[in-house]
C-alpha cells in the first residue's frame, strides 16, 4: 500500500472513484479540485490501514449527502468538516484520528482527501460500500449490525445538526429531511466508530483499488478493454444515449436512460433505472444486471465514467457491470441494498450469471 495520497494520485483516484460510483456519489471534478488544493496547502495525506490505528482511535466516515445534480452546482463549504470535527470533539471528548470515505464512489471517494488534509489526520484505506449507494443505511456498518446512533450534518451556510436515530432506516429518513431543508446538499458524518469496531464492518483497501482502476487506462491502446480487465466487468451494450428522463426530488436524482446499440449491438436497446446511481439494466424486459452489483456508463473511446447527471442525448457510451463486494450478497446485504430495497419486484441474480444468460459480454461497439 502506498504511504500517502500525493498530487499525482488525485487524478487517477478521481477516475477510479467515478467508475466505482456507478453514476452517483457526486461529480468527481469538484472533489478532485478540492483534494489537489488541500494537498498543496496542507501536504500529502497519509493513507493508513486499521492495523495502523490504536484500537480506540476514532474513525469518522464522511460523505456528501443529497442529489448529485445539486452538489455539482452547490459546492461544499471549506469549514463544513471543521464544524463536524468540533462536534465530534464535544461529544466524544477527543478528536478524530482518521477520516474514512463513507462511499468510495464519485466525489465522495475523492473529497475525503481534502477533508483529511484540512483536519490534519490520515485517510483510512477503506469505505462503507465499495461503490456508491443513495441511502444512509446502505453501508457495510449497518449490514455488520453496528448501531446507527449518531449522525452529524453540516451545510454550506453553517448549520450543524446532530441526530440520534434509533436505527439506520430512521437515520436515512431524518438525515434526508435535513438535507432537503439545506437545499439537497450537505456534509455528513455517520457511524463514527473506533478502529476496533471498524474491523470486519468496513470494506478495506478501496482507496488503493480506486487508484488502480483509475490508472488502468493510462497509455492503454484499448482503454475500454483495459478497464474491463481490471474490473472483471461484463460489457452489457455499446451504443449511444437516445433518451434521458431525469428529475430531482426528495434529495435524489431519479429517472431512466435509454441506450441504443451500434455496430455489433445494433438492434438492441438497453434501459437503465437510476436513483442517483444506476440500479437496474434491462433489455426487452430482461434484467442484465441489478443492485447491489455495479453498473457504470463509460465513454466508449476514453473509458471514462459518465455520471447520471451528465448523461446527454447522442453520447457514445458502453455500459459495464461487475460483481459487488461479497458482503452485499449476504441476506442482510441484499435486504439493505438489493433490488427489493429500491422497490423492484426482482429476485437478485449475480451479474456474472444474468449478463451472460441475457446476452452481455459483447465486444465494444466502435
């Protein structure tokens, strides 16, 4: 594992987080700019593992909460992590020892570099999802059975809200309401935990994985093939975006995206269902991939991820899908973030089975 996040790591980290974001997690550009600026001002950010921390050291998972379409325009205030740090010190009587990304996907995977640099603490090489999910309870800590008894939120105008929910589902309801009141964008710390509690309850190694994913296309003759190999991803379709129906409501971006195949996929049509992230990929009513497996839309030529709020008519894209962390395939994981958790009357089928049965793994359409 590399000892620190440097300026040279920010761009590949951002590219990797965009891919792992499955369309959500916020635009990586703002997070990358903030991370680069923070490193220049405060120095490189140490990257640590749980083994590097004292058992009682406080780890603070941080993430932006809200609709990506809003966070793209309403950038987090620099003082938001300071306010959350101050509230943690007030409640626990000691400062945080490390920052962790709640979700490695999207800007929420990159911006913690800036937050850690500003607070003068290391970044933990782990997160709570291994991807991005839209709801507060959809984290590995909830699946592991840790109590969601503290949420701290700060918004761009300086409000700080401390929530003591009875469980993860109530944490989502109350935090979402606060987020909407703040304009559908806020910074949030949830599941503040010790390093001892984090062992077995977080997904480790995801920061270094994101950097590796981002670097996989550097100098590649075929960036899409290189990215697919690194991810172990199925190619669901190569084509162009022909329809986007998207709305922002209740602190989420919801809608559908239609991709019509070109070249070898001509005559095929893929539909993506989204709620901040890409949730389900369907062709003629058949499911090719579904949550909690990862579904990402990338530019066909450059293999860079295209987030849900950036999808436009006429874009030439390829839709990739690959397996989630095994934690999400457990009964509790599927109950938390499987298709039925999002209202789909679908039995989960792993992407390595559904995509191949229904016609995935095609060569890229050029």
